[in-house]
């Protein structure tokens, strides 16, 4: 694998960060849409739009040639927003070599189908092995050299050990897991709870309220995740509790920052107009609620967030709705 050509699609903060990590272990080529971004990565070894002046690996190369990147890849890594994921796959599917592993970095659901990204990969490229890399991974910390841990989840336990070597290094520890469903859903669902935590922060609800939102949010994530086939222990690990805590508490979290802005009185239109990076929780909220209904799972926090991002409820009323939800045993839905 250290002699492999790894193609990374997506020149945003996380795609660029992972590409820089991969370049330490293998030949890495990053595809970005923006020609200026490509030139900056190749000439200055930075991606200032997304990562400031943080230095990227000098071994990393970038290109705007999408089909060339895919056709020469021995491993394909995709960091494309969830609502564009399928269209990119369809565009390059004839360029993907048979049996090339495809690793998703995207923490979202397809709105129309409620599919996870690995399910989209399976539908478009059924012959290719698929995996996800997910966990409490804030791009700006990792690119700055802070320690972090992540999880590579894949059903094929032979291929996964080779893939692990591409991403793992001394400060970016990559663990493996066979529970693709649980790991992928943890990364998706925590974004919704992070918006709720941000709403509380924006309204000045305090640390105790934030802790309650995080822990009750984890209960909601676990209920839906296990109903859909995830394993309960997964949600206590890096891709469940770990990712949830990081996303609900960090000032770098886009989803939490959306919540803070909502709690501060901004509308969704105002928030989205100021953003140039995708907050997947906003995009995935309708799909999450559709799945909750399909699997008959109560998710009161997620439901309040959904109503706010759809413009049906204001943030203050949503927080009141979360705090006055019915009580009973801690193991019960409310």
C-alpha cells in the first residue's frame, strides 16, 4: 500500500487534511474543482481558503483533472458533500478500476433516498470494496499537528489492514472496525445533536444543559443506529461518543456554529449565506427524521432541530421543547 497511488476527491478542509496525511505514506493526488486552490497547493503547499496558512505535506500534489485522478488511483478517497456524492460517482464510475477500494470521508445522508454514502457507493460501483474513515476529527487541529484518533470501518477485514497503513501515523491513530453501519451513522447523526448543543450555547443555556443534550442525544443516536443494524458498543466509541463530544463542544465545529447562530437570533437563510463550507447536519436533518419514522424511533432532540432548520420553529422554543420533553427511566426514549 505504501507504493499505491491514492486519489482524493474534494479540496475542502477535511479532504485536503486527509490528503496531506496520506502523502506521508503513499503517493497522493488531490482533485479540487478550483484552479486557484490547485495552484496554491502545488506552489505554496497551503490551502488558505479552508485551512489558513497551515503547511501541507510537500509530497502532496493537486490537480483539476477529475478523470485522470480517478483512472490512476489504486485507492479512491471521497470527501464530497453528501448531496453531490452520487453525481460525482456517476461522473467517474467508468474511470474507476475494478476492485479499487473506495473510502468515504462524508458524514451525511442522501436526502432523496436516505442512503448512507457507503450504500451509494455500493449502488453505483457494486464491484468495489467500500469503507469509511470517521471519528472526532477536526481538520484544523490535525493539519496543525495535534494528536487525534479515527476509525476505518469496512466489512472486508483483509483489505482493511492494508488500508489502515495509508492513513495511520504517529499522531493520527487509525483504529479498525467491522461495523460500517454503526460507525457511519454515528458520524451522520451527531451533526444533528451538535446543532442542538449550539442552540443551547447561543441562548446561554449553560454547561449542564449542554451535557444533557450530549448524553440524551447519544441515546437518540444509539436507538436509531441499533434499529438500523449498528452494534450498540460502536456508539460508545470514537465514532459515537467521541465524535459527538468533539462536534458539540468545539468552536471549530460547523454544525455547532450553525446552532450558536440560530440561538443568537439569526435565520437559516442568513446563516447559509455566510457559509462556504457545508454543515451536513442541516442537509441531513430531513433524511434523519424520515429514517426515525421508518424505524419507529423517537428522537425528540433531532425533531426539534429539524423544525428549526426547516424554519417551522424558532430556536428558543426548540430549546424549551427539548428541556420539557417527557421524563421517565433514563433508558426510555424521552
